[in-house]
C-alpha cells in the first residue's frame, strides 16, 4: 500500500506539515489532527489520488484549496499554498501559489505559521519557533492587517495566549492597541464561531486576566457579554474552579448578575439549550443553595435533587458545587447515587388503601418521612410508619 507522501514525491510536488500540528509537535504535544500543505493544486491532487485509487472525501473545502483524502482509515487534509486576494473580515478569496513564505504570511499568529518537512526540516519565516520557546503570542506581520482579514483572530489571539503564555499581562502594547481599534469588527462575526473560541478561552489558563482584558479593550459588548459584567465575582469563581474541570458556561455565568444576561448571551451566540439552562440554573441558585451547617453538609443539594422532576439536575448541582469551590462536597456528590423511593402504589393497595386519591396522599406523606430520615428508611419502616399515620 502506498503512503501518500510517496505519491507527491513521484510527481515532484512539495508536501509539508502545516500550522497547528507543527506548533504542537514542537511543544512536545500530540497534535489532534495533522494538516498538510502542498505546492500541488486541487486539480492536480484529485488527478493524482484518483489514478492511485485513493478515496477522496467530498467536502466544501475545494474552492479554498483543500482536498481530503481517506487512507488507512484516516482522513488527511491537504491544502494548496495560497494567497488571500480579497478579504472582508470574514471570508477570503484565494489564489494558489507555490511560494511557502507567501502562504505563511497570511496565517494568523507566528506560532501557527511554521511548516515541517517530512524529513524533519523546519520552515519558519516569522520567528515562530523562537516565539514558541519564549511563550510569546504575536501576530504575523502587522497585527491590524491580520485582524482585518478575519476579526475572529482577536479571540484566537486570546485563546492561544491562554494556552501558551507563561504569565498574564505579557502583551505587546501595539497588539492590544490594534485589538482595541478593531474590536467592533467582531460584531459582524457569527455567534457560533465566537462561541467556539470563547469556550476554549474559558477553559484555558489566565482566563480571569483575558476576560478583564476583553472589557478593557471594548470587546465584551460585541460578543454578547453584559456591559456591566461582575468582574469581582468572575475573579473569585475562576479561583474556585481552578482544578475542578468546570463546563465553560459555569465559568462564564459568574459574570452575570441577572437571568437576562444569560438570555442576551444566547441571542448573540446561539448557545445550546443545555448551556442556557445551566446558566439560568446557576444564576438562580448560586446564592441560596449552599451547604448545611452540621454533620450533613450535602443534604440541601441532595434534597434539591430528590425534589427535582428534571433529568439532569445532578450534573447541574455538580457544576454549582464547582462554582462555589466546594471541592470535597463535589467529590462526595459524584460518589452519591440517587436512592430510589422504596414504596409503590402497589404496596399500598396490598395494605388495603384503595382510592387513587388516598394512595397519592399517602405516598406523598411517606416521601416526606423518607426525606426526613435522610433517605435511609426502607420499605418495612415506611409501611409501619403508614400504620401510625
């Protein structure tokens, strides 16, 4: 079976690993997917793959120069080197080139602009490797030009800062200036694209610093965040959840003061129903649903779950515990299985309670007794309790 690099070699097309995969490999990480770049045009690649019997996956990438080949149960994305001819801040029209530096020049950040030959040779036109070693996040060339090609790059800057930079506050002033001057370009970017980036920022490092920066640089209002976000609460909660693997929405909700803030976020970013419900849940219960004083601190949370008629209350309560920074309770909660109520209507009929209404009332009374016992009473105890009632 041929490997596809051999196909390219035979035809004298150059093929290199590109972008994020190079960054990950140089950082000692395993890349999630490896993208390739080549001097071959999409038409040349199609011809070459088809005659070698390699299956092509039909995807919409072809007009941007991307071909997806399926080989050895894996998809490989290979993109022709290109230059952006016109950009409107969202989409680009491209023309193909064989100049590697020209292709690197239109990428967003220096750490994402390198190529790696399959022989291990690094092609780095903009000091990306040095920036990666120094943990510096910089735009390729002029920041304002890169941002105006696609305003989402503002958020990508933040995302990679949270992934690579060592400490908060290590930005070039000119970069921050360019971001501030172009912030309102984000108003034209679709909510879905923004939400994908924002979620990654919320789970990365330096999140408190980066969100404060979004407010300082006037970005917040264009991406659905409240104008008067609660930055003190955000600071407190981001410390609480540091090692607790929260959902992005749990982190973000600490900025919100009222439930309208969740609704407005949803209008701008089209978040999922589950995310919206989690946000509303936290805003509603974060203050009054807290641990009990005494030997059973978890009881209020357990009672809440037992009284709830909804399916995923358990996971919402776990997010609430993360929000509140209750690490020990969270662990206990994750080990707790929701007990099932041991008595049924059938049991009561056997004891001679016949009318549906009476059965309903009796079950409710027994449920209350069961709850008071901390859900410990078994069927026998409950039924003997019924005799007393």
